[in-house]
């Protein structure tokens, strides 16, 4: 008898659902880089982040009213606040500020170092393991990111923008590892909701000035805020928790090596950024590395 026939349909579909969630995460988060630059034409970095997550919070509250998930314990509530501080407040503050001087494509490539940070933190704090093939795949993808960034405006040259974006990558890696322990207790979507809501509350001090700036902002800025709130924030974070739950922090992070290539495509369409030969060659290395790591990495 076929082995798959003895597996319940729900379980048999789980790898496909997790792969689909990973793909949606990549596309959603890749779109954030050009939309952030568009939004910065009318808002400051903190105003943009506040408006973005206020939009996401409206969707979260609607989902809470419908699903009524279990409330977190006091200790876990503090963990959700810490997740929000690392993965939403600190990440977006650093990334938005960095994108004032770094082009969207280059920013996505610098932020692409995040999976390496995640793998290292997961190795230290979660006991997750990569074998030598996994690490080789990661290094191959990192080499691809370096090639891409070298050919981009801003690149990896030392400077305030690049340094801030590297800090953003490290902060969100810490968020991924910390959130991993909360998902089994509350479920992927509830974890997303609590984290997004906590992030929106932490950004409240900047919301009044954001609303004032939006009153005089062009339609493109309004569109950017709505797109950032719906897709990279609400949908992207929800799909990421599903991916994280199935693959684990270290292996799931390898899928994010595909984000710079997707971000470059979005930037070409939305901001007119044009990739050079280094971007194309680096993209091939990045995709090869993520496929290699995904297939061979799990110890």
C-alpha cells in the first residue's frame, strides 16, 4: 500500500501549505522595500511605520472579533511585546531610516543577511542544527547577496544606512527565534495577531503626526501605507508564522534568501530601479543556495 495513503489528508497537504506560505511571505515582504521608499516621500520613518501597523491592527482586531483566540498569559504577553519590539518596532525603525539613503534593491540585499543571523541564533538558543550542506548552501546564498549588493546603489559600503539595515536584519532574526517558542502554544495566526497588535501599540506615539502628514500627502503615499499594512505586515507576518512553525527557524530563514530577487523585480516596476549584470549573477547564486540548503540542510 502507498505510504501516503495512510497519512490523513490534512497532514499530507501540510508540506504544500507550508511551501505556499513561504512563497507568500517572500512576495509580501519583498514588496515592502519599494513601498517604503514611496511612503518616505511624504512621511518620516517613524510616521510611516506607525501608519503601516495601524492599518494592520485594524485587520487584526477584525480577525480577533471573529476567531476569539485564547488570551496569552502574563509572561507570554511580555514575550509578545518583546517580539513586537524586535521584529516590528526596531526592525522597521532601522529599515525605514536606512532606506532614506540606501536604494530599495540594495536594502533588500543587505537585509538578506537575516537568515544567517537566524541560523546562528537558532543554533545557540533553540538547539536547531544544520549539517555541512546546510551551511554551504547558506554561504553560497550569502555570496550571491554580496555580488548583488556590490552592483547596487548604496551596496554594502559602510555608512549609516547600511549599518542600520544590518541592525534591522539582526533584530528581526532575534524576533524569529523568540516567536518560535510561542507558536505551538497559541497557533500561527494568533501569534501574528498579538505581535502585530503589540507593535501597533508601541508605535502609537507617532500615529497623530502620521495622520496629520497623511492629510497632505499624495495618493502614492496613501497607497504605499495601505499596501504595507495589508501585505507585508498582516499577510506577510501571518504566512511567516505558518512557515516558521513547519520548517523551524533556521531552515525557514533560508527561504528569505529569495526576497532580494523578488524585491528587485518589484523595485523595477514601482520605482524604476534597474538591475545590472551583478544583480542577475548574484540572483542565480542566491536561488541556487536556497534550493541547496532547503533540500540538504536538515540534520
